[in-house]
């Protein structure tokens, strides 16, 4: 996600946040099915499923099968082959609906089109929510226009619809969705970094390096200490996303739209499955990270996103992506799952209701 310059601030490189959120070097507490290409029932290398497969009790006449994956990042070279292999498997497996939970590709719309075309043979409904990477822009482009006009049109061209704008009813099951966004409510308060640094999406150590943030540093110099200046990371949405409004405003806008979807679906269905890109619950934010990575917690999601979901008793399951960190929690009456695809290992979950 972060492709910062290979320069040094005060002798330290301004560095990637997102790569460090990837758990490839860490053990995950739950079982992950590792693939062995020599065994026909296994997935190929680079494709993993978050949780063990359920027993074969799927009855197509009575069961709704919804497949959710996330963070295919098809614009990133090392992500491309694992994404292709995952798509092949998911198309073969089929289901009533497939949902891509964001960050399918980045600024290059042709790559997004290619990624969606990988699912041409999927036999059920094809749905997606955009991720923050899908809102990355170049030049005069506007992320809000991308989100509300360009992406839905491109998705439709490829046989998908964007859940943010078109919630779906499949029998007694409703599917709602949103990109979600962040409002810094998940920020790690223990770091003591002043809020304006989060709004600028730059940690003090990186801000001290870049001339464009000289004013920000000057304004808050009295509140910064050496430890703050050791934190030299940036969140690249600050450079690549242009919404024309604050993050808090955009977060509220998409949360309100999701609340409207839930209010609309609830009287008509027995259960609602929600898919969001950003994290709806702070419980899903990776904990115990070093400060340079803990800075990124602010950009993981928003408390109000979870509150909107919890306010609807019909929401039984929520799926998200974004952190590249697989996790599963029960929050209130909701089963919350982070799919946890990384750049090199794609994961998915099949939900049968
Ligand atoms: Fe991602
Ligand atoms: Fe993301």
C-alpha cells in the first residue's frame, strides 16, 4: 500500500505501514488450511482459506451459499497469480452470491476490469464493495466520483454490482455493504500523537522530513517528543485519495447509507449479511504492534460503522478486509470475520445460511 520514497528522515526511512500489517511472518491462532499441490483436494500454493471447510451438508434447495473474499489487489504484481488461482477455485465451487470485500485493484481501472473478469464464470450473483485502494486516483481525478459513479458503472460492465448502492435480497437473506471508512476513532491513544497528524495521514517522524508538513510540525512542536519523531510512517491514502471532504464526513456519509440499506432490508428478510471493506469493530484491529505500525490503527475503520451494524438485530454476519489480518470475533449479536487476504495469499470464506 505504501510506496514511500527510499529516503531517510533523521537517519530513518519513512516506511510502509501496510506491509507490516500483513501476518505472513506471524502465526495465526486458528487453523489455516495449507495447500499441497500434490493432493487434489488441496488448494494451489499461495491460496489459502481462512478456516477449515465445513462438512459437506450443503443442500442447494434449502441453503444459501455466499462466498466472500477480499483484498485481491490485482494491480500488484505479486498478488496477481494468487488472485487468479483463487478466482478459478471460486468459480468452480460456485454459490448463490460472490462478494469481493474491497481492494480488488488500485488506481488502474483496466486492472480492476481484468480482476472482475476473472469471475466471468461464477454462476451466482456477483457483488463487490470498493476498498480504499479502489479510490486511489491520479491527476485531477476525484475519489468521490470514482466511488459513486465510475466504479458502479465499471462493475456493471463486468457483471458485478456495487453493494454500497444496490443491496440485494436472496430469498430470506439480505446482503448489504459499504466501503466503510475511517474517522481515527480506532487510533492508538497511547501513542500520544496529536490528531492533526492523523488527518494529514503522516506520523511526526515522516512529517519532520517532508517540507510540505513544516507548518504541521511547527504548530505542534510543543506536544512532540523524541518518541513521536521516531515514528516515520505515512498512510498513502493521504497522497492518493481525494474526496473533497474530511475523512469523518465521508465515513458518516457511507455509514448513513449503510444504515438506510439495513432499515430497508430488515422488514423483508430474516437475516442480513453485511460486507464492508474497513473494520467495523475495534476488536478486529491488530494489537501489540510497534509504534510505527500502531499509527495505522487510525485508518483501519470506525466505531460508528460497527454501531450502525449492531443497531440492526437482523445482521448476523459481517465480513471485512483491509487489515490483511485474518480474525473472527463475536461482537454483540454479530459474527464478525476479517477475511485476511495478504498480497501473496488469498483467503475466502463460504457462508451457508
Ligand atoms: Fe488491502
Ligand atoms: Fe484497504
